[in-house]
C-alpha cells in the first residue's frame, strides 16, 4: 500500500449569536497556524492547539508512514458570529494550500461544528463543501466535532465520516482524534468509502441537559455505543449531537449520525431506532436551576459538606463574557466565608493587582470600563470592594484535570484577590474555569474551601470531580449570555416548532 497523503485543516469556533463577533485577533490569540508550524505544535509535548488535532497527528505517526499536508488550523474561544472576512480567509488559505499540494488521499477537518458567520448560518458546512469541491468525490473527508455541533445537511453531504465527542464534560478528544486517524487508515486499506445516515430532530435542549454521565443524553449515547458494538462488523461510527441552542440557526436540533462501513440500509435502520428513542425521552431534556437566593443560603448554611456552584448564565465556554458580577456581589453582600470564585475576566483589574503587588490592598473595581451600548453590558455590572492581593501569576499553565489536562493555556496576567471571606481569581484571557489549575496556580487550596464558584457550564465537573460528587454540584440561575432558560432569548432562526420551545411539537412532522 502506498504512503497516504493526508491534508489537515480546521476552523474551531462555537458561536453564541448574542455575543460579540469573532475577529481575526481573537483567533490569533489562541490558534492561527499554517504549514509546518502547525505540525510542530501538534507534535509538541504540551500542545496549545485542539487536543483531537494533536491526537490525530500522533496516531498517524504511530501507525505507519504518511505524508501530511498541513494547511491551516484557526481556533478562538467561544464568541459571536465570525466576521465574513475572517472565515473566508481561513477557507481560501485551505483551498490554496490544497491546490498547491496536488491530489491527496484523505482530508482531516478539525472543527467545533456550531460556528455562525456574519453571512452564513453554517460556515462549518461551507468550509467542508469548498474542500469537497477541490478534492473531488472519491477522496475521504473525515471531521471531528464537539457534541454540541449543529449538524447541517451540507456538512453531512460533504463528509464521509463525522465523528462526535461522546463525553460531556469533554474528556475523550484524544480518542476521537485517534478514531479519525484509524478510520482513514482502515478505509484507505479497504479501498471503500463509508455510508452515513443523518436524522435531525425538532428537539433543541439547553447544554445543561446534555451531560453524558447521567440523564437522557448519556443514556442515548450509551445505547448508540451498545448498538455499534452489536454491529461492529457493519457500523463504523455512531455520533449523537446535542446541538448548541445559542447559535440560533436553522440547523439546530439533536442530530443522529450513523456511519456504516458499506451498507447504507444498516446505518438508516440504526439511526431511525436512536432517533425514535431520543424523541420518546424529549420531556427529560428540561432542567431546573438553583436561584441566586437559594445559592447564597446554601453558601451560608452551617454543617454541610463543601459544594461547587456553576455560574450558569456566564460561561465563557459558551460565549459568556466571563465578567458578570451578579453571583459574586450576592455572596459578598451575604458575607459568605471560605469561598473561592474563578475566574473573572478583567484585564484592567488584573493589571492593577500586579502593580499593587502581593500583600497589597486596594479598592478593586470590577468592570470599570464597559461600553454600556452593548447588549451584554446589562449583566457585566460594576462592583467595588476592598481587596487584598493574595497571589499573582503570569497565566502560563498546563491543565491538570478534565478537558484541558495536558493542554497549555495562556491566561495572561492573573491575580487572586481576597474580598472579605471570598478569594476571587481574576484573569486576562476569557476562559472558562474548568480545571483546578486556575486555583492551584495561585497556591489556593480547594480542600479548604466550603464553597467554590466557577464560571463554567459543565466541563468543570470533570476538572473538579476529585472534590465534588454530582450531588454537591449546583447550577445557579444567573443572568448572562449563556443563561439556559429558553424563554429569555429572542431566537430568530431556530427551526420552529421545536421542543421545548413549542410544547406541542410533533415528530415526524
């Protein structure tokens, strides 16, 4: 068998339609790599880029000779719609490098799958379709996507295999990158392209209902994996995508994707079974949150075990600003003790703390500079409190547990501020606190905290599992760009009717 020539590329963005647009500098601050530097970073000991991309490269390296064609990988933290010029630059760069490389045997695309552009509801599909136009119908295209992807018909038509994460919190990115590599090796050796079936349901759950260790979504993924194991000689992959409602696109909704090695009818039968099961469980895709008032009462309750709060309305991992002060202000006003809060994104405050120095005291002014004309400013309210600088850090860390374990992060100048009985971590780069390293880099002891608050929707569950079992996790109903309450959002593009927005939704329609 000849040495396979495989192109690699991707554009990673989870778009929250209501957040600020994603600019080129947002990608450059996280990942914008082309050509050989992309391969060098993927092969680094602690890569800064997407875990599944690095895993794909390492799996290909480990399984035999291959000729990589590294095109471009662009990624930024969850934001709003990407600027048209930015995504077009990514696509045109990939196109040009593919053309220069000549014929390839396969393409690996590393995307998130819930991106929105100024000019297109489905730039993920646009990228995939444009790649297909260049490589032709006989070249295998494999993509890995986050399980919150909004799968479009254009995406399914352009790709031969779409591999979704199976865990939420996301801790299986290495396995999915490896699966993409092994699938390319297998299909090229067999000389055949797989057959994929896609079924979309009018079911648009919020991300808080999409945990995979419990609830209907976890049970659905488990069922899909059991069925795949039963048909291992015929089924190559089963991926079930929960959607990302804040993208607000015509392609929102749970998607069932089943890929057969050869027989399309086998994929269709299993996809239909899984879709019917998902629809029968639709009422279970609703979750009740804990109010701010009840959360404060819990924080002040005596004689309880340590607990952790998710500031659910302000998750930077879903496009949140990372700057809302509602929960912090309520805890501070209630004089809560032994509390850790992480992490507020406030570059100005972090810089001032570095000027004051460790052990120094000053009046901490959160959100001192805000453009009040912006829609999200209604939640990023100012807060002033006397503070003592407990610790400082440059923000260069490597993740310890959960989805960012082993991944290099650049959080920028960071500080730990003691405000009464609360210690707040302030960072410069807007990143969700899904890893204990946010506290550990400051020398803070999670074991000694009675209450921990994180700006993260669900990924913190894996990062903090050593301290908090599921029964000690509370999702607080705070305001912000990621509030999971459907009724609060002026959706304009979601397919209607969709459950739970429309209680009388039927399927098949």
